[in-house]
């Protein structure tokens, strides 16, 4: 059986847990990271020397990096459906997955760390503001891309919706003033109606 290490409050674990739900595969999730610890143990470091979650183990095959895990599981269990065979369509999915990891999430990282993880008296408001502006820029790109589209890539739900959706969940739940993004909000509401998303994204942003 597939094993997944990681606390469900982690945005990167959420991606994998949501995909596992969409794929309908058996998976044992083992709490790790944050208050659960585990990630500093020698056994864990042998699986992931970065000491981060998520990690999966699939019949002896160990993999870390959430988007690599999502690609692996989607290709293994849903080639030709959730994971497109068509080269250009798959490149489109890949592109938006990379955009999540390299643009959207880094843009909002400081705002998240300051507003959610730092006590009010220790917050750096300049960092929050710079991160809010960067987050708005990314949200604007996503909003105009989603105009007239049901999904992030192609005509159907794909792993791009999962990974960008988990990042959007964080962005839309940060305690800061955001510009209205009607296309993002419509698409996100649609994602939330999927059982896997409803289960995984009910966790507060912590
Ligand atoms: N690029 C990595 C980032 C992993 C990462 O930063 N994980 C965070 C949680 S979202 C973590 O392990 N934090 C330490 C902890 O939870 O103990 C991935 O996408 O898997």
C-alpha cells in the first residue's frame, strides 16, 4: 500500500492527499512535520535529506517533492485521463504546476509566514506588503487566464487544478485585504465541490 508522510495542514501534503482521493487508491498517511516531529529522525532523513513533508513510499520506491509525487502518482494511476497522453496538453499541465511552485507560492510566502506564523508584535509589515503585492500580481495572471475556462489546463480537471488550487486556498485564506478575483473565486468554488478537495481543504491555514 502507498504510504504518505506529512501533516494534513501542510499545503504540499494537501496536494498529494487530494490527488490520492481523486485516484481512489489506498494510502496510509503517517503524521510527520510541524508539531508531529519525525522529520529530524535519521530514518526520515534517509528518505528525505531535506527533512520536509511530503514523502511517499510506493512498493519500496521513495519520492519527495510534492509536485514530483503528484506527477508520479497521476502518471502511474491515471495515464490518459487525469494525466494527459497528449504532449502539448501535458506540457500545459506541467507549466501551471511549475508556475505554482516557482511563482505563486513564493510570492505569498512572506505574507503567510508573517501573518500566520509570526506573533503580531514581531511582524515585518514591509515584507507583508511586498509579498501581498507579489501575490496580487500572480493572482491577476491566474484570474485573466481562467476567464472563459473551467480548469487551469485544457478542458478538464487535472493535477494543475490540484496544485494551483491548494496554493489558491492558502492565498484566499490569508488574513489580508485582497483584490476581487471573480474568475479565481468561481474556479476555486468549483474545485471545493469535489469530495477530495472538500476533505483536504477544510483544514485551517496554519
Ligand atoms: N518543495 C517542497 C517543499 C516542502 C515543504 O516546504 N514542506 C513544508 C510543509 S508545506 C515542511 O515540511 N515544513 C516543515 C515541517 O512541516 O516540519 C515540496 O513541494 O514538497
